[in-house]
C-alpha cells in the first residue's frame, strides 16, 4: 500500500471548526486498523475554500473532503484508508458544464482552476512548522542565490524589473522603495513586515503567515541584503495567535540552520528578525503609526516627508512592505523577473490575493492574475450570490475603498483600473453584496468602524467621521432630509481634502461611493422614508393582507410585544404600528404570505 498523506487545515478558520479535534481523532482511530505507519497526518495552512471547511486533502489520491466533522473520522479511516473506497458524500466536487458529469480532480474544480498561486503557493500544501518541507519546495533557494550570485543592487534591479507593487493598499513600486532606502546613508537600516491586517473581512496576511511563514522570513532577509539592513521586525497583531506561534517556530528553525543570524550562506551577511505585537489598532496599518508603535509610542501618524525609507524606525532608513508583498519576493528572485512580468497587466504585474466574503457562495481566499475580471472572481470562482439572489455591488479596498456595481463586473482587476472605477485595490478585501443589502446601512457600517478606529490626532478624522456617522444614523432612522444628503457629501469631501494621513483621507470613500452609485436609495430614505432593501428597521412597516390572512393567530403567538390583534377563525389579524418593533418574527412565522413588509 502506498503511504497516504492526509493534509488537514490548521488555520484559524478551520481550527475554529474543530479541525484539531479531527486530527486527534485520527491519531486515535488509525492504530485500530494498524495504519499508524501507513498514513501521515500533516497539519497545514489554509486551502482557501473556507466555506467548505474543515477540509481534508488525501494524497496521492487527490481527494478533498469538505465539511469534515469529528464524527466522520471513523468512516473515513475504515472505508477510505483501510478499504480504499472514498467516502463520496464528503468529496468536494464540481459539475462539468459540457458533459454535466461530476469533476473530482481538485485541479479542475472551478474554485481552484481559475486561480494562479504565488503568494499562496505553499498554503495548504506543506506543514508550516517544518522548515524542511519549505526547503523541499525550493525554500531559501532565492536567498542563497541573492547572497552568492547577486550584488545588492542587482537584487533591487530584479525587483524593479519585475514590476512588483506593494500589496498593502497603495500599490507603490516595491523596487523603488527599496532603492530609496539603499541610497539613504546611515549606520543602521531596518526591514519591517507589516502584518497589522485591519480591514473588516480581510485575512490574507494572516493565512500566509499561518501557512507559509518562511516565505516571508526569506523575503525579509533578501530585502535586508538589498538595502544594507541587519535587523527586521514583523509587526503583527496579537489577535493572530496561530500566526504568531508559527512565526516564532519558523524564526527559531531558520536560526538553527543558519538561514538567519550571522554569516548567512558564508556570505558575511548578518540578518535577524524580531516579532513585535500590535494591539489591533487599525491606524497602525499606516506606516508612520506602525513605526511609532514599534518604538513604544502611541500609534499615531505623522506628516510625510520624510518617508520611512529616509527616516523610519529609530530615525533610521526603513522599508515597510506587507505580508503578501514579501510572499512574492523569493519567487521573483528564484524564477527571475521575466517570469513574473508574464503574469498580470501592463501596469500591475503578478497576482493578487483577495479575501472573498459577504453574500457569495464560496467564501475564502482567492489568488488570481491581475487583469482577471470581477465577474470571474465573483461568479466563476465565488459561485455567485447564494439562494439565487441578485448581485447588487462589491466593496473592494475595505473601509478605504468603494462600491462597484454590475456595470463594472467585466472590468479587469488591477491597481489603476479599480481607482479609475471609483474604488481601490486596498489590501485585498472583497465583500459581495446582494439585493437584500441596504447601501446606506453598508456606508454606516464602515463609518462606525472608522470612528471607532480613528487615532484622534487630526480634527477632520476625529470629529468629521463622527459627524458623518451621526448623519447616516439620522438617515437610517427616517429623520434625514435632502439637506442632510448635501451636508453628508460636503463634509465627506472636506475630510478627504484635509485629514492628516491616508486612512483619514480615504475614510469618506464608502459614503461618497455609495452616494454616487446608489443615490436613489439615499433619496428613498429621506423623501419616501423607506428602505428599499428592508434593512433599516425605523423605516419598515409591517401590515397584514386581510384577503390572505387565514385567521390562525400564529403571528400573534410569535410577536414579542403583543402588537398583533384579531379573533381566531373570525376576523383577519391587524398589526398596531405604534407597538410594532419591526423584528420580522410575524413575517417569518406566516405560512401564507399574508404579512407584507414595506
């Protein structure tokens, strides 16, 4: 019997769904069938298809099991591992559109076949806590090549030639940033990995660190060699305990093998990496605020210039790149810039990782070549909106981004095109919204987040965003007027022009974007006192159609405040609007469609 390798996701998403208990159960059951030496269990990183987790991948069979539970383990071991008969009810499959037959080969399943993995290439493939598995996948080859075959300037030239742009939001050319730092004269320089991922719904950086930490460490060492730095910091939020632990293990292993520390590869180059934990402040994703936090100060932005590449942490030249940016570096050095430039568009080379979430069937991590259309990501990879709901919009770029409508679905995704459309790439959050989403409420959600996360340093952000939230609350409560909309738009533009840092300047984007794309919904809220999506409770009104009412009293029994009256079997029931709290319990309980929400 050929030895089976059973890969089980041990990232945050699947561990929260008891994947580690599945591992424990496997370890208990395998000896009963004398399979403990025939089956190797590998705890790996995120497979990407989070909606189907916990996922179990079996090689060389190339079979993926989805939604695995602890109770499934006995059957999997007995039927598949022992008898060689896959458990078909758990298999992750797709349908061939031409033949209408099931597809079992994971490489042909749409969610994966449409992707190209570079940053995520080892996630769900290797054990992130075993450096030898990373080395077996060409790990640290790029560092060896850089230190023994290339000068620091040649490394920077290769990154420049590749066209790699920062994946943290701004899209600034990585090679240019490195060049600025190399050209800055100083006795010390620093490399920082920004792992302070704060956008709602974003988990790309966390998953890379959980599934492939050595890719980031290797890239940081390459960056250190290129600019002349000997120290690196990984600034990561403390809310990512699995990623933090795997980083610690990876750093220790790299030091033990001489891949970090002194005289790496006998080149005379010294480089070490330390971890700095953040407290989860959204503003610390901004470079200067992050630097202040590392220095032990309150995380608040400062005006630029000077830029960190000239004056950064401890006043020394510093380059700051996010996790995904670093995850591309080793592959560029190892395979060459020409290989990387063949992927993507003219102005945006390579791939981009998105955290696909919201009202979409296949939520999870998606890595696609730049230039892939929104339609391909949302419908072909994401499977479209569940329950046959209509697509309404997609929010890209997190709180700093904007909403795009159906008109933009066939537009290619790249840095410049998303900005042209009125949104931005951001770090890679992509939230899909369906017909049941209220765009005023969406703007209010993001503004509530921004108000809570503002550092408070500048008045436009500290006071202005709070005022924006008050205006949005007023509109959702049915108290807004057309003048309220004018004030909302005017204040948004003022904040955009006067806030201190990039986060403050982009804070009004969700408001401006939704007002531009869905102004009719704002008008309905303030003129008609109606929420078209039926989300804003203060604007809802429940009534009972007397012709459809069966006089059964079921709605009365479900109403928590006694707002419904009538006589069983005699008169249609009626809802008292003054007592109704608009909870929707009556509508959910009615089997005859008699209750109408306006």
